[in-house]
C-alpha cells in the first residue's frame, strides 16, 4: 500500500525528470543547431573540400585540410567537376589517399615506438631529396604508398609483403634462402670555431637485413631494379636544382677559412652572433654587424637560399665580410639603414652611422678604382651597394646617396675588365661567376626601369640562342628561367628602338616575333601547381616553374604595352592580368614567402590593372600578409609607386568619361604609365 508521502515523492520525481528531459532536449536542439551552423558548407572554398562536403578555411596557396591530407587544392573549377562519373571517381581516389595516409601514420608510430632513431640523424635538417623517393622513406610516412613506411627493416619480411612490388625473382631467392647480415653505419660530426675543435659527436647504428646480395655471376632480370633507379633519378631531378652552380669567388679559400665560415653559418642559423667573423670592430659597429646577420641577411636571396641552404652565408657573405673591407662598410651602412626602420632610436645617431659607412664605402671604391686593382672585390662591393638597397630602406629616405645606375656604370666597367661575359659565353664553363649572374639580373630589369637596352644584351642574346650552354644562373638566383629573362632583355631593346623612332609596322612585326618566342618557352608546361610536396616541404623546382610563369605573363604584358594604341581595358591585357593573378596564387606569401622576389612582376601587372580587378584584391591581400616588411626595400617602393599609378589612372578615367556608362568607361579607359609617375615624383628606383 502506497502512502500519500511516497506518491507525492514520485510525482515530484517525475516532474523533475520531465523538466530535466525537456531542458536536455532544448540544449540538444541548440547544440545541434549550433553544429549545423558551424559545419555549414562553404560556397567559395576549394573544390576538393566541396567534393568531400567539408568546411574549407580557404587558405592560400593550400587550405589546411588539403595540406594536412596531402591532397591537391584546387580553387579553380577543375575538369572533373562537371562530369558526375569523373567526380565520383575523384572522390573515391581521395578516400583511398586518406585511408592510406591513416594506415601509414599508424604504422610509422608503431615503428617509432619499437626502434628509436640515432641521435645524430634525428636532428638533421631535411633536404629537398629527403622526401622524393620511396626508397628513402624508412623514417617518414609516405602518402603515396603505405608499404614503404609500414615495412620494418628490423624484422624478417612477412609473406604478404613479398608481392608488394611484384618481384620478378622467387621470394626464397630474394629473402629466405640466405642468412641475415648486419650493416654498421657510423656517423661523425665535429664543429670548429676559429679553427679550434669545440664539439665532436660519434654514433654507430646497426641495421639488420634479410636481403643478401646474389651469388657472384648471377644475372638479374632487367626491368625491376632499373625502373626503381629511374624513378629515383627522375624524382631527384624533379625536386632539386643544381646546388653547386655558382662560383662565389671565395671558393678557393683555405680549409681553415672554410671551416670558420661553416661554423659562422651554423651560428647564424641558431643564435646569429658574429663572433665567428674575424674582423675587429668597435662596440657600435659590432651591433650593426649583428643586426645585419640576424635581420638583413635572411631576406637577401630567398630563392637561392630555398635551394642551396646556407650557401649565401657560408660561401658569399661571411668570406666577403672577412676579406673585403669595402664590402664590410657597405653591409654596416645597410644594417644601420635597416635598423632605422625597425627600432625606436634617435634618428640622428642612426643617420650618422648610415652616412659614415656609406661615405667610407664610396671613398674606398674611388681610391681602389684609381689604383686599378682588386677588381673582383670592388665589383663585389659595388653590386652590394646597388642590390642591398632593394632589401632595406623606405621610399621616403632623404639621406644623400648616389643613384643606382651611376654605381652600375662602374660595375659594367669592372665586369668588362674581368672579362666575365666571355667566361659565361664559353661552350662549357665550369661554374657561373656569381657576380656576373647578379649583374645580369640588375642589368636586364634595370634596363626596363629606364627604358633603355641592357648593357650586356648581346651576351644574353648569344646565351638564348646557344644549344650547349644557355644558363647564366638566373633561375637559381631569382627564380625565373634564364630564357624568359633573355626575352625580357630583348623587349627592353625593342622599347629603346621605339623611343628612337622605329616605325609602327616594324615595331608590330618585332612584337609578334617576340610573342612567338615567349610561347616557345612554355612548351610542355603543365601550368602552375602548388610548390609544396605532400609532406609539406617546399619543392624548389616547382617554385621556379611558378615564378617563371609569373615572369612570362609579366613579359607579355610589358610587350603588349609597346603596341601603338594599347589600352588596359582591351580584352587581351585584361585576360593576361587575370591569368597572372591565378599564377600568383600558387606562390607562397607572407614574411616567409617569395612576394618580395616578384617586385617587377607586381609592378608590370599592377600598373595596368583596372579598379575592381582580382589582381588589385590579391595585391592588397599580399601586402597585408607581409605586415611591416611590406614597406621595406623594393617591395615598399613598388607599393607606393603602384598606388600612385592607380590614383592617377583612376582619376584620369573619371575625368575623361564623367557621364558615360560603366561599359563605355571600360572601353575608353585611360591610364598613366608607371615610368611617367616616377619621373614626375623624382623617384629613381631599381625595382627588382
């Protein structure tokens, strides 16, 4: 028999449960609604995420999901999107890639738990060849094949693993019929500071294997190992550029100097001190040298450094600082100029440092030129005076200085005295002189700044026509393929001839011929792709392809601008601008990107971009990503010039068509040439 009290308690309990359930239900509905809003599908994300029905963060050049999974991130509508069957097949391929990646991660974790890598190897920096070949992937997960990472070389192979690569030999012949043997790998590392050994490490790693060499006289069937070697060679050729292409003019240094330079390079990569640079400086100049190595040096040659890690420091800068006093003064002046834009310090003191070292540099150069000796060192310092200004400083620097093209006249004379054009034109030169390559870069793009012919245009023309030796090292130094740069030199020559009075018919014939030559440089090109490998490492060769494509399009725009009656609102230049914006999407951005190596490309393309174009939006986004660095060096000067060009061109278009419709305004679009803006403002920039 139930008492009234118990009945009351039951009623209260049921009421409480009902309230709790309703509250939980309302909370659940709210959470479900929030989840639905959080996972709303993006309509502007990459097509890979849209196919997977996943949220895309629209990262550039790859979204986070595609980068993590090693998928191809496509923002432009791909061919397979319009075909249901192709879309279904592509989705299955993505599922298989993700599945293999998960299996590879599990397998690699299991191997790492059982076998710890040697200390000396686990802390080594990866190279461009580390992730290019399945035969080298016993320590990292492979996305393309889960067998390479899942196979444990420290245990006997299992039966299912025999058929992984489809061996032509019997499994007993390859593995089981012979006893295992061991391989001892000994690694040693020693660091010298000022020729004094400071650290030495030695490690021996033992590896067991069950695949013994075949008996003497055994003829292996062709095909299997040949194919593996060909794959390896092709993968290495795909990812790496020639790391020993340049002669830095310091390669003949003694072994002790080389060891000191290597130690200094290692220190610069970690603590960035200058105690390894054997020069005597006072406290103030030592501070400037520290600042130069820590903040200026990493931004000097980003493309070269991406492929030849440490070569700029160990083979070029540090030896020059130790052996070339004029070059040292130049670097200290540049460091003070960069320091002025980075720290809040009394401007008068920093200006005094800038002018003191700038005067010492120019005075020493003049004295050396009078003596007519040490041509190599003088050329090195002169090119430093020219090029380092493209890295530091701002557009409104008002300190007294000599124009870059006046310095370059001295550099031209030194190049001719050293006979560098003949050396690079030889049938098979051993190494390209670095100073000649840097001279060529400044010469070609500097000529476009002034509307004149390059000083060594004949040398570039011979290199372009050469079948045996057409490389000058421009691709390795600044990213653009050499033949495209030679064609930019030819366009600059054509512009000079136009200024001298070439008739329109002859001009158009030359424009057509150069356009065909540009087309020949893109034969067999598949278009821009992401420059990152599946594991996230940078592919220097793909980066070079993308940058070459950008320079090629800028060269076409530069060439089209020579045609009489050219207007930015014409369909052809508008199409080129849209293509250029698409290519630039595949080039890494931000402080660690390569936008500062594309100053000339942004100038040529941006100068004819119309209001509302995708190029202008892309450019402003890249400037925002660079942050404070966007106002320094050539990039900052180019940004200032480009915005002034846009201001004048847009105002000119509005004044010319005040009452016309938007379509009429597009057809009558007027523009101001960027070189006219520079002349009117008194700007004398080298924008490379």
